[in-house]
C-alpha cells in the first residue's frame, strides 16, 4: 500500500468506554530505524508484520506520504533489533463511529497511561462523528508521535496534561 495518509489524532478521556465499544483488539510492537527525511517503522501486529516508510508531515501534521509492505515475522524480528531507542508496546482497539473507524491505542511501558485515538480520512475536510470518549485534538503535536514517544516517553511529561487524560 502506498499513497497519502490523512489522519487526525486525539487524546482519549479516562475510563474504558472505548474498550466496551471496540469490535477488535490487537497487540502491537513497533520500532524505528534511523533515516534522514523519512520515518522508517517496523511493526508487528499480532501474527503479522509490516515495514512502513512515511514522508514528512504537511498541513499541520494531518497529511503525509506513506508506503507500507507486509514482511515476515522473522524479518520483523531482525529489523526490530536494528531500531534505536527501544520499542513501543501498545494495544489497539478499533471502534466504529458513523462511516469511520477510530483506532484507539493504549500504551504500555514508559508510555503507560497514554491513550490516543486517530481516524483516517479520505480528504482533509471530510467530516466524521467523534465518539464520546474522544477528547482534545493533538494532530501535529510532535509529543504524540510514536517515534517521539521513544525519545521522550509519556512518563516524563504526563503531568503537563489535564487530569482527564492521565
């Protein structure tokens, strides 16, 4: 798969409403290989693995080019060993809302307590229905990029957020 990825990111309010609304849950581990001018991600999701290359963000962090290819779990294991800064560990819940699916990520390890949601859009101006658990929008805020969470984990700055998000 390749093309332009358009998404919006949000903090999720405390509670487990998103878990009760989810139709799917998967375990994700991902790391990043150093690259200039692009983000190179290696991800395992349950029993699948992917190599993803993303270009720089544009339009306030809402859009960027993305290339993704499925790889074997063995290949992913070797590539994860090349990743700098460790690995992001999280569970992803999928929640339908209107015509869209929100991906809700519950982070573990040094990012424990952080819960974010994103929705992919076909157009930057596309409308969508936000579920009740969706809070403050953080699209374009680098603190919430998975690659940044390895360098500056949520545990180091969680107190800067309102209590409804920590």
